[in-house]
C-alpha cells in the first residue's frame, strides 16, 4: 500500500514540473525586414535630323535630282513623349528619297539590349514584305522603308547614344494626293535576358505583326 502511494506522488511531481515549463517559457523573435527597389528600364530619342537624297538604291547624292526643291521631309521628337518620333514627307513623288538620322539613348538605370525591330505598314500600303536583320526593309507597292536597327547593341545608363538611319523611297505605284503611313518599333530588354523579338514585343504590351 505504501509503495503504491509513493509512486503516485512521484507522478504528480513530474506533472507539475512539466506544467511549470509550459507556462514559464520565455521567448524572443528576431525579424529581418527587407526592401528591394527595382530599377528603371527606359530609353528616349534625343536627336532627329532629316534631309533628302537621290540615286536610290545608291550611291546617293545629297538633295533632290537636278537641284530641285520639290518635296520636303520633317522629323520631330514628340514634345509630350520622347519615345516617339513623327516623320512626315510633304509633296513626295515617285523616286523621292527622304533620309532621317536618329539617335536614342538609355535614360533608365539598368543596361539594355536592342532585341527586336519591326516596321509596320499603315493604311494604303499594299503587298508589303519585311526582310532583314541588322537592316530592316519594308517593301510595299507604294513605299520602301529602310531602318538600320542595331540588333544586339547594348546601351548603358547615361552612356553614348546610338545613331541609326531611317530612309523612305516613294515607289512608282504611289498615287497622287494620297497619304501613306508606317510605324517603326524598337524593342529593348534588360541586358541579362535573351528574349526573342516576339517575346520582347509581347512583354512590352505590343505585338509584332507581320506586314
């Protein structure tokens, strides 16, 4: 009988000891709070200078044929969006050649690669074919548009701008008193990725349609 009591009391002591550990536990949590500030991928046009040529497809001479002053070409950077250049030819005629030298630079905070370029025909252009890699050429019945694109070029933030050339040739099938449009898109991606041209345009929220 006495032995049984002793064992029972010992069991109660162990139970109380365990309760003391549970309710007397002191604790501390160490915390790490992290903040990641991402960079800015951005580029802007900073120069456009337009003139006229004759002798398509080359060698070229400056100005219009026989020294005439018939057509005119103007290129301007949009004052509200420096990522857009407006390019306008007035009084164009078959064999007229307009030439615009353009420059753009990295105005963001991370290096960028030139991944893809496309030339999209606008209303009125027919039977258009886009060809080329380093130089993109859009050939239509009414116009030929050529852009030296600089694929694989890398631009560093605040570095030297990249110069390119946009040329347009009015073809024999162009109609009188008619406006023709086109759009050149240049897609840039951060330097440590290697997307295709299609993937780059899709990520930027634009498609790269075939002419």
